[in-house]
């Protein structure tokens, strides 16, 4: 695909809306992804993944003015309408750190307040969503707000939190596709879901994955677009636990491979906080490193330490190449295609990644 075609994939993916597991946007995205793979000649199927979906209705106002917010998923269930709220800033780190949020909600419970409003610290003042496990987390009514709104909420005479949260039946989806039967296929995989539009986080990875499907059509392929990523990767955990496949190799295209930003010279440049990780050493590792130089990945070779869903795929014990990263808009509502990527950057990344995959499987 050309850079413009890759960018069109990102924009189409983003346009489905917030890509949360179990949502209508997630199902529409899974159907679209299945169609994308089918048009490239693969036989596709949707694997449903039942789970307890966190369902909320909420309102947060400061002196009657609405404040954008996101309930802390799986933190608490019940119904509350209160002005007795604990307000604090929380550093959940880029991308949202589960432990940091759990510590903040535990501290909020200790205050004895009925609910809590936690403002996520961020360089641009954004709201940062935090990945969660599908289980109770402690039981305190909590919503997250953007750091930029902390001063407004703190200065208000009345902050009112209305929150109703329940667990209900939900279904996430993993898309599985093959170009032909094979005992040892090459696995190409990327996650489908996330908190918001996820243009950079997910969309750029999906675009690169589809390019790999086209470039390696002569290989026996097993393509996995996994669901429920933001809920402790349970879509891929389910697939790996049940599979009997022994792949030739695994290529995991994780978060933000094609994210760029405006540099000091006014030109778009790929961000530096993107990594490529492989367990390969020697000549293959050298070839992978050389292939990825144009795309400015930090490359770690000969490793057994993985990030993202490659933490799960590594249990299959096969050669692997994994990509991940995060930008300033990672896990925020501002992760939108005009700000986080470009046709030029996507074309460079797709070419470099394809060359690296060729090195991985060439022996």
C-alpha cells in the first residue's frame, strides 16, 4: 500500500469511535477487519469472547457545569449521587499504570469520602485511561478527569458525582484468519481494542499488519486481530490458552508503531519512544536492526523480556519480533490521526517492518 492508503486504514479504524471491548464500535471494527483480511484472500472467522462487561451511567458537575470524565472500570458497582467527593491528582504515568491507579483509589477510600475524582497528570493536561482487569478492584466510586480540569473542580463550591455501575453480559471478538492450512504458520498479530479512537495506538499497527499480510502472502499465514486488549489482554490470553498451533514465528505489531510528531524543524518525525524487541541474536538480529534503522525504532535483541501482548505470545516458545511504544496522546481522547501520524511516516514504518520480518523468517 502507498502511504496514503495506509493512512486511510488508520482514519477508517478511528472513525468507528471509542474501541472499548464489548461495544458496538468494537464489533463493527472486528467485522471491518475480517472484511479487510477476506479481501486479501484469507479465510476469516470471528471468535466471540464472553465476559462481564462494566456498564456505567455517570455525570460529574462542578457548580453545575459538566466535566468530562471516565469511570474507573471495575473499581466499584452500585448507584451513588453525592457531593461528598475526594479530589486529587494522580500520576498514572504515560499510558496509565494499573498499580498507580489502585494506590490512588485505596488512598481515596481512606479519606472516608463517598466518592473520588482523580485528575490524571499529563504534559498536555489530558485524561489518561488505565487498562484494567475484569475483576473487582476495591470498591470506591471513582471517576478520572483530565489534569487540566483539576483547578476547575478544586475551586468549585459544589462537585456532584452521579454514578451507576453494574456488570452485565458482554462479548469481545478476536478475528482469526488464514491464507491456507499449515502446521507451522507465520503468526501476524495486532490488538483491535482500546479506550478512545486510538488512531496512533491501534490504527497505525493495524495498517502495518495489513501491509504485512500483503507482502507475505506467499507464506502460510495465521493472522490474529485480538479483542479486549485494554482489559488485561484477555482476548489473546484466551486464544493462546486454547491453541494447538506451533507457529514458525510470531510478529506482534503492538502499540503506536507509526506514531509521529512535529519536530523542531517543523517537519513530522517518528517519535523515539517506539521499540522493537526480538529474541533473535547473531546475524538475524543484526539484519533486523539494520532493517529498522530508517523507522527509528529502538531495537532490543536477544531478549526474553516482552511488552504488551507479546508477554502472552512468548509462552508459545517460538521466534518472535514485537513492536510497541507510546506517544504524548497514548491512552487519551486526543489520539487522533491528524495529530499522531502521517502517510510519509506510515510508509517508512511499513517498509522497515516488512524488511525486518523478512530477516526473521529467512532462515
